């Protein structure tokens, strides 16, 4: 819980830079964003990346600012303009990996390693296992077919490089004139069929993406080389803070952050760490906190009805009839996905662990003599049973809870062995994962000096390597099996299938939210918080729309049943020819996705840009272009009927045709009626989530365009160039009444952001957080809290259920002492300490933001 020594932002605004939205475009937006009330711009990665990249996480050169964005001159111009309007810059950096681009020469260090092998001065940069059984070569799985089939496409050009179609590769000095077969064998790399990546790859990668190679940033020289440009820009005052991408991919995240803090002088830094369940961020980490997915989980959970979600699951089960491990049971679905990923997608990572464990086992009489198959089985069984992304063996603040977690996982892993003696392989893997001695549980084969002292595995490089690799593989497994597989196989309530979320238990009571906020204010008061990001599978407003379905599960069943009845088996509706869904799960998924995006409406409705008659409703003809790719991506990620690597064209075409004629066609009319019926409750969710995010403990990060009504599906839909409405903000500042929900959200956002900017002491590290509880029969529908005795947030939750049970009745809220309390959006004043009926307090809007200015100068 180390706090930054530099001033923390009051709020950040994320801009997704890309060639269509470079530094110059961001610079033009600065006056509007400053007026909105943020303190810092939050920029996606700015270093040189693969040409055309829309995200920038595929870095190829750490020494240069990306030319496609405007280069360092453009970044400096943006920083200067931002500074002139009182804004700073937070920049996203990528320490874990670099790109393996099609044109490999763009990654200069990698090109040199491929040319000169392990003796290259750049060989230490990359996490390559040179002894992996490939004859001391790096596997490059880039060929469209098997090597023998592709040999005719190789040639050496006049520049002395190897060409394969439009790709070029360096040649080991002195091999240029060899015959093709010998030439290929003589290189420091082995070109191979792309399908060999999962089983033969010998470099660490980002998750399962072979085009992203792991960087050994734990090496001081590599750290210095890969961070030099960013650190120089910090020292020169261009950059004010950092967001760290994927720290779980690093060997030692805590050690990395400690060095980074020293080098940056304590600049505000947050880490993209996904916390699971009750998991806590390691207290020793030198950062301000996470990027905020834990906050997203606690906000979203408030708007899911705990009773309705159970009934919705019953309707889903009846409609889809899934097998338990294919979406019928959350835990079973996760377990099956984990086994599939660990045995298939991460086979090469597991084999690396097996090789290391075998070497360690062979060196010790006890508990050696483990068969490789037993070690492999133990590694898999332990990995799939970890409930979090990774353990932190080297972190003293996590040693006890992580040892307990691994111990529980080991107990369950032993049951996967039929012979108890063979199950002792689990003991070895358990100890190695914790970084302790090579014996069974609790065994230490020396005097104890070989236990972890600051780095996993003590002085034994194999043990250190195993502990680090096990943790890195665990994070990749959790991300791929849960986020990228199980989330797509369990679409009961799509709003719950979000990064950091728990689809098995999506509803959270106000008490859980208050407990979380109290802890965050105490331990990580300037951590990041988010609702929408470039990585969220659905934007906050899409999730807000879908969450309402948990309050009316029977209504959803009836609407979906009516639409599905006409679509099944290719039967048209009212004379309209339609294509039936290829399976019921696709139908459930597609209709819910279409509802989340918004029923088609007349008039211009560019997302986050123009007035929206229905929040987020796309213009006519736009639905297919957005729902179609999102659903197709979902079924590929699910991997049950088709996948990215084993596509089923007939199935995918059936999915596409169903979406065109159903959710995005004439049969979508019932969605419009449902949209209109639920509009007041969608409004309550949208405004409620926004206000909680903007006033709870932490530093809110707004994703581009989300100050307005913003509906976006999974990437690339959510990475469209940013668009803004400065003229609408000016109208509202001039006293205009919001014309729609998008305008309401903008007015609320600006009011909260400006309050944070003008009164940072009410929200920052020295502020306080006090829950405020309503009293009366409908108290559970109110979430309220007070910040520093000066700001009162009041939000309505589960508004549809509230209406169905008779409304607020005589439920009231006692205002905190002090006052008078002035509502920022309406200007009305109420005395401190008064009990006000919520039907009166929330008569105009489902949310309220009160301020008590107190005595002058406070």
C-alpha cells in the first residue's frame, strides 16, 4: 500500500491512440476534456509499434515514440497543450512483451538475436529456452503449411536475407550461399508451421499469442534499455504517471515496481492487476493500486438482482439445455475450460515446467525418481485448481495466504492420482511453486538456506526459473480459461461476463460495496477505478442495459421465447423469411447482445457523439456490423462448435445468417418494445453506475466517449476513434435542459468531475468514506455514502423491482450533519441532519449529488 510521492490525478480520461486518432487529434480535444473536469489524459502505449496497430501493445522499438501518432514532437506538443489547460499525461507502458512482427526487422533486438543466436548481446532480452530440444534454435511458427510444403517459397535475395512471401528473415553470417535445406538448418531459428506453436514453441509469449514474445525486464540492463525513453520523458516533465500493462506476466512484479518507483521519483502508477474474489493486491507493491477492474465488479454487482438472477438462470437452462461443463454450471464450465487450455493451448508452457522439474528431481535422492508424466500431471492439476491469476512466492506480504491457497489446491490435485505414492509428485510441484525446498510438503533438503530469499528458489537457477514460470503460466491459464473461454460459454447474464467479474455470483449487496470502499479508502485511496476500458467486453452502458434483465427474468423469457419461436428451424415471422439459430445458446447470446447494444431507432445516433433517442441505439443498418462480429467472436472464443484455429465455416455462416435475419433483422421488433418498457430502469442503472464510479474512493478513469451515452461491444468495436460533444457541454453549462439520457449523463459527469477537481481534499488520500443507510421498507434499493462530510452520493438500485413492490413508500434517508446540503444538478437545498423521504429526494432523477460547502476556507 505504498502511496505515490507525486500528486495524484483527480480523474483521468483514456484516449485510445491509433493512426486514425494521433497526438494531433488528442491535442484538439484538450480544451473540451479540460472543461469536462479531468486532471490528466490517459494515453494508450506511445512507443513504436507494429504499423497500423489500433492499440499499441505490440511494441517493436522502445527507443522511439510512435511515428504514426506524430512522433516525440507530437507527444511533446500534446503535453504542452495539455499543460496549458491544467492537464497532465498518464501513459500506458508494456514491460512484459514485444511484438514478433511480420516484418521482423522492425524489432531490431529480435532481428539481431535471430541472426547471431544466444551470443548476441540482445539474447538476454528475450525469454528463450535455447535447450528446448530444437538444436539450440528459436522456433518461429510463421509458415502457412509444413516446412516441406513451403520450401519452394524460400529464396535469398540480393540483400542477403531469407524471403518467404512478403516476410524476410536474417541469415546467420556465412550461410548465405548454402543450399536451401542446409541453409534453413544452419540458422539460429527454425521456421515452422504455425500450428506447432502450442506444443513446440520455446519462447515465453503473452498468453497464447505467438506474435508477442516475452521480455526479461527483470534483467537490469534490459529494464534500462526498454524503459529509457519513457523515464527520460518523465524526467523532462512530458509524462506525469504510468499505467503498467499485465504485471502478472513478469518474473517479479514487486521487484519491478520497486525499481520503477525509484526511477520515476514516485510518480503515480497503477497496475493492470485483475483481482479475483477476496484476493488483495500485495501490500508491498510500490504503486497507487490497480487500474480498477475490482471497482467495476463491485459497482456492477449492485445492479444485479439476487433473486432475479437465479430465476434467469432457470430460464436459460430450460431454453439452452447446456451440459454442466458447457455452460450449465459455472464451476464445471471453468474447470473444463481450464483443462482444455492447460493441455492444448499452453502445452508448450507446461512442457517447459516439466523439463525444469525433471532436472530438479534428478538432482535429489528425495523426493526424486518422478516420472515425467507424473510431474506433468501434477503441474496441470495444481494449475487448474488455483482460484486466482497467480501466486507471489517472493512477496513476503503474500507468503502466508499464497502458501495456504497452494496447499488447498495441492490437496485436491492429489486426488487426481490413482496411486498415492505417485501423488507425491504434487508435493514436489507445490514446493517448487512456492519457491521452497525440493522435498515433499514442508521438506527442506539442506539447512534452509535454499529457501526463497527475495527471489523464488534461492540460489538454484532451476528452482527460481520454475517458481517464476509456474506463476507466469498460471496467469496465462486463468486469463485464457476464464476471461477468454468460460465467459463465452456461460452467457446467462452477459453483463456479469466482464473482466474481474464472477458470472457464478454476479449480484452484490450494498454492504459488500461499502466494505470494499472502506477498505480501498484505507489501503489504496488513490487506486484507479474504471467502468469501461479498451478491454471490457461490453461498455458500462451496455452492461447497465443488460443488468435490468435480472430484474425481469420472466419478461425476458417471454420476449425471447416469442422471437425464438419464429426463428427456430428457419421459420419466418409474419411472412418474413428468417434463418434459425444453429443452436439455442447462440440465440440466447445474440438476442441479449442486441438488446445490450440497443434496439434500432430512427435518426442519427453515432455512439458517444450525437443525440440518442434510445440510449446507444445504432443507426439503421449498423446493428449487423456490430452485433455480428461480436457474436462470431464469442462463438470462436467459446470453442465449442468453432474456434480461431479450427474454424467451422458452415456453422459460422449459420450464425451470421441468423443474426442478420433475427436480432439484426425484421424479427428484432420485440426488442424495441422491451427497450421502451425498460427505459426508466436502464436510465437508473446508467446514471447510478456513473455517479458511484465518479464519487467512490479512488481515481476514476473515463474511457473515451463515456461521459455521454456510450454503447460498445468487444474489440474492435470499442476501439473506434474517439468522438466528443463540446457543443453539448457548452449548452448544458449555459443552463439548457438535457434532451435525453446521453445529455443527463454528460451533465452528471461534468458536475462530479469538476467537484473532484475543485475539492481534491474531499476525495483523495486524506479523505474519508462513510456509508449512509436509508431506513424503511425499500432501504435495500438505496446506496448512499458521504465523502469527508462534504459530498453525499445517493443512487437507486434495482429500480424495476422497486416499482413492482410499490415504490419508496415511507423509506427515508437521514442527511449527514452540517449543511445546508445543496444538490448540484437542481440547486435545491436541504438542512443537515434532516430525514428526507426518498420519493421526494429522488423525484426528478434516480440519483442525487449533494454538497455541503461548510465554513469559508475549508
